[in-house]
C-alpha cells in the first residue's frame, strides 16, 4: 500500500518499478584499466562479480597518429584531378 511513509522508503519504491528486466538488485559499474583496454565490470553491492558490460580500447594508449586515424575521415584531395594537368 502506498502512503506518505512508503514514498520515502527506497526499498519499497524499488518494488514499484515497471518495465524493468532487471531483478531489482543494486549494482555498480566499476571501470578498470587493463593495459591498452578499458573494461567496465558490473559488481553487486557486496562487490561480487556480476558480469562485463563493456570492453574498449583506451585512446590514451594509442599514438597520436593512431588517434587521428580513428575518425572516419578520408582525404579526397589526392583524388581530385585538376583540369590544368
């Protein structure tokens, strides 16, 4: 039953959520730096491993040339034919 006291009770409010596929358990995302990789891990409130959410390449690991070339940029100037030649 919803009353003024329950509106300020976090544990009660968690049970009212709709549309969620999660079990309602609390968890946190921890970001770990492992060499050239950044790994985002999901852990429970008691720091129990729940799963891996994301693995990505740490951009700071790349050289400057590699960082510049990670964008989807193509220099079309070299393919341009000047009518004078």
